[in-house]
C-alpha cells in the first residue's frame, strides 16, 4: 500500500509542476527521432540500436 501512495504523490507532483508534459514530450521526441537514424544510417540494423545511438 505504501508504494501506491508514494507513486500517486509523485505523479501528482509532476502534474502540478507541469513536468508530465515535458517528460512525455521528451520521450515522444526521443522515440520519433530514432526512426530517421534507423532508416538512414547504414550500420544500424535495428530500432533498438538507433535508440542507443
């Protein structure tokens, strides 16, 4: 029960500060930006490698 309360409190703090939009925007950009790297870079063979690159 304690973990749920801590998680809920952390999520509420992120929402109050507006950090949830920043974090979700960054993650969206991170995953979208890996796509062209995977497509155009000849030595990257998988999407996971492009995320790491």
